[in-house]
C-alpha cells in the first residue's frame, strides 16, 4: 500500500485552486508540494491536518491508500466511490 494525493489534486480542481494557491493559503513550502507529487515521498500528519483545515475538508479529500497489487475484484475505481460517498455525507 502507498499513499496517493490524487484526491487532493481533484479537490483543488473542484475548487478552482492551483497548487500555488494551496501552498500560500496553508503556509506550505514548495518542497512539501513537490514531495506530494512524487511517489514514495510523504508529508507529515501536521501538514495534512493544515491542508484539511485550510480547505475545510476531510482527510479522504486529500489522501487515499492505494494497493501496490493489481485489484482482484475486477474494478479499478481506486476508492473513487468511497470518496464520492464521503463528500456527499459532508
């Protein structure tokens, strides 16, 4: 399993925000933003919490766990249904 920041990039698109807008609003460094774009690089829970607070969203709108193994269920939505349901609840 590894962490993916795809939900964050989708959240930014939905809010018509750029990565630079998030960086400035949440007080992030350019290295933090760059690390989120690299597989295997992670940011701290404090930084994740700051992003959630800045965007007024839940952690599932920022990160998701992705299996390193191919799915055996035949589906390939990578948690999109769960994220969609999470957003509808909040």
